[in-house]
C-alpha cells in the first residue's frame, strides 16, 4: 500500500498536518467528487440518447450499467466524507474494477456507440487523489488498453482506438495537480515550522537581553554604589539586602504582566532615589500596558536617571512622560554639570544601553546637554495605546 501523504512523512521530517492541511484535503476530495458527478451526468445523457435512438442496444444491460454507475457514485459521495477511505488502495482498486465493468457495458449491450461517456475518466481522479501520478498513470494505462480493445472489437477504426490515449493525458493532469497542491502544502508547513523555530530563538535571545538589562539596571548599579560607599557599613548592608530581594524575585520568575508604564517608572524612580539618595520628581501623563516598547522606555529612562545621579552632581532629577502624537515620550532632565554630547565618554552608557534599547523597539533617544547648564535625555517610542 502506498504511503498516505496526508498523514505521514517521507522520512519522518515532514511537519504534522494542520487545520489548513485538512481543509486542503477536503477541497481535493470535493474536486474528485465533482469530477465523478460530471462523469455520471455525461453518462446519463448518453444512456438516455442510446435508449431513445439505438434500437439494437439491449435496454436491460444499458439501464443496469446506469444503475451501477449511480450506485457507485453514491458510494463515492460517502467515501469523500472520510479522508482515510477515498484515497485508500482498496477503494481505488474497487473503483477501477467498477469503471471497467461500466465501460464494458456498451459492448455487452450491443450499442452502436459507447454510452459510458466520461465516467471512467473520474476513476483517474480517484486514483490521483489516492497516490498522485504514481497511481493515476497505471490506472489510465489499464483503462486505455481496455477502451482501445472495445473500439477495435466493436468494429471502430484504429484512429478511434488510439484516441483512448486521452486517459493518460488526464492521468498527468490530475496527478500533477493533486501532487502540486500537496507539495505546496508541505512546503508551507516546513516554512512555518522554520519561522516558528526562528521566532522561538529570537524570543529566547530577547529574554537574555532583557535579563542582562535588568541585571545592569539593578545589580551592577547597586554594586557601583556599594563600591563608592564602602566606608558606610549600614548603607552597604541596606543596599545588599535590597539587591538580594530583587535578585531573588528575578530568579524566581519576575513577571511584568498586568503592569503599566506609570507603575514601572515609579518603581525605577524609587530605585534611583534609594541608591543615590537624591529626589526624583516624576510626572506621568501617559499610560500604557507593559510590553516590549514600554519595557524599553522604562529601562532607558532608568539608565538616564542613573547617569544623572552619578555624573550630574545634583540633588533632584525631573522625569516627565506624555503622549506626543502617536508616540510616548519620556524626558529625563537635570540642571547639573552637563557635558558636550560629542565628547561624551563611554561611561555615560548612551550607546550601549539607552540608544540600543530604543532602537530595538523602533524608537530613538536624543541628548541635549551643555556644560554648566544640565542635561536632558528625550526618549521616544511609537506605540498605539489608549489613554
């Protein structure tokens, strides 16, 4: 028995059939059924014409052949509702036997013309559904030889007998069509499987990047403050306890589901205040659910606040978040030392942290600073949220 291309793979690497595969197979079965019905209708018209005009044709055999074709068409209708039946080897073999019997009826009835019409052609479609060209071609050769024999036995010309090659032509048409549809479906599933795997790998990489950013925003910043306050044991112990809680939360699977931009900005502003002992004035005029975009905004804002706390020599930082058009914009300002942006050092973390995060979500970061007049970092990210 041939391998059923709908349920198994050639070498175990074919992706499992999905809903679209099942719909495709259902449409192919409908196509086979339509071809069978057209063949039946073709034969019905020829049988009616034979009974009306051919007095030499045996009416009993003619009607019996039509009855057999009608009954088997009903069986085909039933089989087309079960994908494991219509394409089974036993059903294809039975269908070929019925087609040969019906095709022989014209000769047995002594009809002047062959009244089976295109009914045997539908058998080629059934064979093609079961096994593509591999099954359709042998079935067509059997029907071709049988038809040619009938033509010659009934006294028709060799030209008419050669015309039976039409069965082979239909075998190539049906076999190629059905095989092409199935091959395309397999390639689609393989492509979707590759894309799903790449998306999974991308998600894992993004998780690692976010984990690294979280560690940078919490643990590394805390360690930096601990190093600069090593002579203050009480502050060091307090920072160590706070960082221990944060790391435990991270290891146990910190979840940001159900959070918001406002809540996350308040959280990181509190961390900066606790770490550096300065005031962070926070005003949020935009609200958005926690997602990749808002996480990038919060992370970049945290980095900008930390930079200001470490380098600006100020006691207060102002943070303002609001909608501007279809974007959310976060401003982080201080009136501290300031610097020349084109001469900034790597220590400001603008390229490695702030710009990278914002560019990763299709946003951007701008730095406006002047020595002695302070610094403003403007973070922009395009989002579609409701206020």
